[in-house]
C-alpha cells in the first residue's frame, strides 16, 4: 500500500490499521493508536496539519510501532 516516503496522515492511519493497530484514540496532546490491547504497543500520531508526513518522521513512527520498512511496504 503506502510507499516509504512522504505520506498523508490519513494514509498513515490506514496503513497502521492494516498492520493490526486500532484507533486513533484521544489522549493528552496527541492522538494515538494501539496494537495488542492495553499491554501492547501505543504509537503517538502527529497532529493534523496541511502538509504530508516526511520520511524522517515516518521512520520514527514506524520504529516506535515496531514495524520494519519491509512490513510497511508489504501492506
């Protein structure tokens, strides 16, 4: 599905859902998505803004989510 590059927030959420994450949920200053119930991974999402999410931020989000680049591109 998504390539590893600039991506919209909507496509990021769709890709994370395809990998088994649920949400986004409200929480503090950022929304987050969760995989594996309450004891599982919790990944903060960037706040909505006009531009796309760049490669650097996408890499940090995927690292926090425990998703490799190959897994991301295979979705």
